[in-house]
C-alpha cells in the first residue's frame, strides 16, 4: 500500500528542492510562491497544535486543501503510532489507546 502512495504523492524527499525558499525572502525560483506538500503542512500543523500556536496552525492549514491536510495528519498519526509501538514493543492499538488516555481493550 505505501509503495503505491509513494509513487502518487509528493513525499518530502522528492520535493526538497521545491520546498526551499531562496535566501533573502519567500518564494521559489523566479519569485514564484513557495509550494508546500501535504506532509510538510501536516508536520507544521501538528507541531503547532502541540505548542498551542494558533498562527502557525492557520498558516500550515492555508498551504494545502483541508482534505490534503487531513490525509497528511492521518499519515503522520499512523507513522507516529507505528514508530512508538516498535520502540515500546507494544501493539499499535495499545499505543494509540494509551496516547488518547483510553483504557486497554
């Protein structure tokens, strides 16, 4: 499943040159507006939520469509739960329930 997503979506490694703004200002090559991908927007949005930074949340939400941001946040959540589950040697469901403060199933 993920291999198919990697071929269809602009992952950060593929858009690194597009995501960098030239020194001295915003924008891409030729002064074009900087393009953000859904994963960059999701990372900034979630980090801003964790820090209760309304301005950064609004900025990141404006980079992509609401649907794309939702997809990016879901993907980030899946990856985070998977990484924590591996680190803790626990099943992903137990980690997810623990993060949400829910009792074990």
